[in-house]
């Protein structure tokens, strides 16, 4: 999945997508251990998708914290 598509999702949708991707990665690892995995590159793609989602979630958290700090700074004045 592309980062632009992920950024367009809401926070709740991102959380659900993360859970689904982690489940998919788990199933891919099981298939890999039983040697039934047709395309080994799928594991790499799933891992990168998990990383993309977590990165976007963290960026949103930092942005929210920054806005909160700015509001607190404005309230003190």
C-alpha cells in the first residue's frame, strides 16, 4: 500500500489496517516456515507496510503533541 493512501485514512482506519497487516505478516511467516510460500517478497512488503503505518501514526502523534504544546503556551500568555 502506498504512503499517500495511508495518509488519507483516518486514525481508526490506520489502526485497523495495521492489525490486518500484522495478521497477514503472521500468516506469511507460518507459510514460510512450512515452505508453502509462493512469493517470499510478500514478507518484505508486509513488513514495510507495517513500518509505513507505524511511521504515519507516530507523525500524527507528534503533530498532536506539538499543537497541544502551542495551545498551552498561548494559554500562559
